[in-house]
């Protein structure tokens, strides 16, 4: 039974072809593109308002040098939100529950922020490894601790996104299984459990959006330290 619960996180394969690439490209295909007309429909207007608000909120603490990342961070935010939301639909696959995909997004972007800091302001970038006023005997220990905390950042990004989405999907499947089992035996308890399932689904919709925002927000904070 435990194996069947985790089967939903296995990458689907059709005729020997992994369909994870289709799941990754589907959000971009479904996302509406602005038409050439002067007057847009409500969906395009809402999409444009959301992107503008998010970009302004994200880039507010950054200086002008960090504004070059606006397109990349906004595109990443839209991709993560759309992928997480589509994964909540029945009989779908969520690519962001795979640690390999999340680490593939986190490590290059985190490494780019570190390289930018080392290239533009190496003194300040290395200064983060040693707080000001540190006693001399503690300098080697603090440098090791700060280096480990720096290297663990991309791992924390990937694991946080994977763990939150995986736990939510498992809870939904467990409660849904309990509803089907209890329905012929205890209908009243099954209805109460179904209510909990509905509320949990709403919570997972919020978690899907919040985790995407947190992923991009932490990357912007790492960028803020290095630009």
C-alpha cells in the first residue's frame, strides 16, 4: 500500500518516452499570450496586472543592477505556480515533486548570484563569511560555519519545495482513500472526512502558490546580497 501511495511521484512513461518533458512544457503552452489588439480581454488584463505587481514587489529592495534578473525571476515564478497548480488536478503529474528538477533550478541560479558577487564586489562577498568584531580564536570556526551555510542554500531551496508539495499530495491521497473506505461503513464520518479533504485541497492551492513565491523570493534575497 505504501508503494502505491508513492507511485504518483514516479515520472510517467509512454512508449518508452518520459512524459516529464510534456509536463514541464505544458504550462508555457497553456499560458495566454497578449494579442496584437489594443484592447485585451479580462484574462490578459489580470495576467498583466499580476505580473506587474509581482515584479514591482520583487525588485523593490534590489538596486538597478539586480533589475536585469526581472524577466528570469518572473518567468520562474509563473512556471512554478502553473506547474504546482496543474499538479493538483486529478490524474496529473507534478514535476516539482522531483528533487532533481528543483535542484536543477536552484543550484545554477544560486551559483550565478555567488559568481556575480565574487566578480562585482569580492570583498563584500567574502566579508559575509566573517562577521565584523569576531574574536580571533573563533575566526576559523565561523568561516567554516558560514561556508557551510552558504553551500547549503540551494539544497534548502530544492528540499523545501519538494517536501512541501510531496507532503501535501500524500495527505490528499491518504484522506481521499479514507473517504472511499469509510463511505459504505460510516457515511457520517466519511462526509466529515470529505469536508476535511476539501479544506485541505484549498490549503494545498495556497501552498502551491506560496512555495513558488518563497522559492523566487529567496533567490532575490541571495541576489540582493551580491549586487
